[in-house]
C-alpha cells in the first residue's frame, strides 16, 4: 500500500479566498455568519455565511483570462467560479502536475449548480450544467486533465468521503495524485428546505452549547491535494492514515440516538490505523449545532472512550458548507496538526444537556501527532478519517 | 478475487433477475404506476415505501428483488455489508419538485417530506434502514454507468477489510425515464452457508470486464 501525503490546499468562504485568510479570521474570532435579506435567497431574512458577490467577481476576473480568454464571468455558474478559483489557488502552490495521467480530480458536492433550477434562461443555454458530472468535467478540463473526473454526492459527508476515496485510490496505486474539490453554494433551494425543517439557528450557530438551536448554512469551496509522492507533500508533512464510512440504519433525516453509524466509522478507522483512542490528540467534529447532531456526536465520543480528547467544530465561523464541509474542515484539521494550534469552537459557551466531552473553548497550543475528522449526514451516513504528523 | 452472485434489472416496466424475466407490466404505464403495481404483485409490506420519492422507490424495489428468498443478509454481520450506488441525475427528479414549491411567491409551500429526498444517497439510507445494513456507504454520480469505478471501489473495500460484500449498481430516475441495475458483489471466499446457496448457480461475474458485458447485454 502506498503512503498518502497531504499537499497544498485552498479554502474559500465568507472569511476569505485562501486558507491563510480563513485561518487569520478564525484566530481573530471572526464569524462570517450574518443576517441576509436577499429575496432571491429567502422570503424572510436568515442567518448564513455567504461569499461576497463583489469579492468573488474581482477574484474571478483575475483568473478568467488565464483559463478562458474571450469568455465573460457570466458564462460560468457561481459554483464553477468558486471551484475554479479554489483549485487554481491550491494547484498554483503545488508541484503536482494537473494535466498528467497520474493525477485525478474528484468533486464533492451535494447540490452542484442547483441555482439553475430557478433560472430557466441559463438552464436552457446549457442543460448539462444541472448534472454534477458536468461540473466535475468542467473542473478537470479547465486544467487539461486527461482522466474522467469522479463525483461523490453523499450528503454532508461528501467532502470527507471524497478525501477517503482519494486516499484509497492512492493507497492502491491507481493514481499518484488526487485533487479533491468540494463546493456548495447558498440558494433559495437549500435555504427554503432547511427553513421548512425549522433547523436554522436565529443567529450564528452554537455548536455543543446548551442553548444551541440549529445550524447556520454556509457557502464555500475547498481544495486539497493528496499524493503518494513525499516530495509533493506540504511541510510539516502530514499523512492520511485511515478512513471509513458507516450507516446508522435508523432514520433518513435524524441521527441515531445510539450514534451507531458514527461509532462504527470511528472504530473502523481506528482499526485500520492501528492506533488506540488514547493516541488521538484532537478531533474536528461535524458539530452542526442542531440539538440532535451534537448530542449524537457526544454519544459517539463517549462510546469510543474519546470524551477527554480536545474537540471543536468550525461551523460557528462559516456555517455548514454541506458538500464542501468535509474538505474545508479536514484542511483546518491538517493545519492544526502542522502548527499545533487548536481553534476554539466559535459560539460555544455553556456546556450541558449532552454527554460530557472536551470542547475547545479558547485557541490553544498543543503538540498533537494524530487528528481525527468526523462527519455525519442525512441518509444516516457517517465518516471518520485520521491524519498523522510525520 | 470478487464475484457477483446475483443481479436485478428494472427498466421498460420489466423486472429481470439473473437474466430471467420475473415481472412485467404494460409498457405504457407511467413509472409510478408500474412500481406500485410491482410492489403489490410481490405482496411487499413496507409502508414507508409510499412516502418515498421515485428514486428511493426504485432502489427499494431493486434491493427487495435481490434480497428476498436469499440468505445473503444472514451470512454477514451488518457492518460487513456496504451499499455503493451511482447514477446520472443525482436527485434531480425530486429537486425539480421541490423547486416548484418555492418558485411561486404566492403559492409557497416547501415541505420537509419532499426536501429530505433531495440528496441521492437517501436511497442508500432507505436500503440500509430496510435491511439493517451498517457498513460502508458511497454515492457516485457519472454520466453513464461506470463498471470499472464501482468494481474497483468495492475491491478496495474488500482488500482493506472494510466490508466483505456490497450491494452496488446504478439507480437513476429523471423525467419519467428510469433504470436500475443492482447486484450483490462478494469476496469469492464465501462464508460456508452462503456457498450452499450459490453453488448450483455458480457466480455470474468475476471482473469489471464481465460486469461491463453484463450491463451491455441488457442496456
């Protein structure tokens, strides 16, 4: 089995267009979640983290000519613009050749260009854009990649599952490098759905807090490059060492009370890694801040005897970025391993009402060697992955 | 090595199991009538079926066809069975229905009962709930059925000891057109009680090339 190293990355959210910009804002305790009253997104004002239109236009204008001379920004969907910016930033800092047979693109997204459903004119211009495989193809073709790109669309574990998939392909020698891009945008489609579920917080979400009352939607893209080539790894070197998914087999829209699926995914990842729970120094939880999700995660951490491991959620900074969440939050997990900085859980103040876990409530420094990323989603799906500092 | 021990095709208002026609309805019947008719024909009794969207109904029916009168589920622990599905249109069929509930500002009625189905992996969840399957999940989207991708993914799961068997294949619904091609894929060192059921029929496929040929024979 080949080793899997982590290469360069990029994060785009309302907190910035690069990983560094996002981390800078996180360290400054800034949240990008605010009240939006755009009637095209929602009948009623709602709290969400949305990438600024003007900034997106400026950034995209900066790369458009490089990729598509003669084309207009309007020829590309919002998600295409975000994905192209994200992948370009990660690849421009990387020695990994994007246009090589040994390199593969994987897209993770829950809804792709679903905004086109509300825009018949744009939809008719290019009906294929409604399909996720078309978005993936757009991405890989933009970088002249010769391979058929793959798409993972597995609800809120999509991003983490795409990383696990990428790692498995490298471990088994199918590709040398895999570029995982995750992205989802805020649309009326998604906002209205979560509103109908009454699962949105009235403010920035409060993961693991006793007063938490729902999630905050977030828009974002993340790109992470995985590689078998140690010379392509970012430094300090981080390895992907294990990953797994599992299903609750309980309910399509609510997590299992016993945390069965997440428990199984964590167990499977730990078994693969050969580590014991005592060796895990940090956990990046899914932490959506819905009452049931956070309760379920606390259950899983107690069932696996990891209730004392420092754990945080990033959702209070830039919301739940859906198909991008697993990619964006894995990148932050990896940066914590590299820098030894563990970020506080924005929005968390008062513990209570869930089983005891060790929520990080201040930015701290800690020399950790192994970090775990968790994700759970609709359809009863769960995933866990373990990263190691070399 | 891995083998496919059973497969089911649902298209053109026909259900085919291991190459043999098992049920058919008038070709002019719309999908929803066909699938409800098939459900009644087999006397299934699973009330959740009627709440599901079209994609999940199709996946549910396909998994029932594979697993009824079969000892597959008894031969493996629940966390050693994975469900790996793929399709072309993701959940676009129900997405369009959800969009209709919000496009008219004077007739605005988004519903959780519709919205919850606007993710393609919900059908994996429905199969897992119905058959108490806890293993690996993955939902892939590709323009066409990709036997190499699915075969390779299952083999990677087998070789890293994540699961011992998968329910896998293609389940796609879009604008009145639909197709399902589902199969059971297992490691070829079958559990003993599984061997006794499979032995006379032998396996159907043992490579992605075979899988591709099997698909092309029916599609």
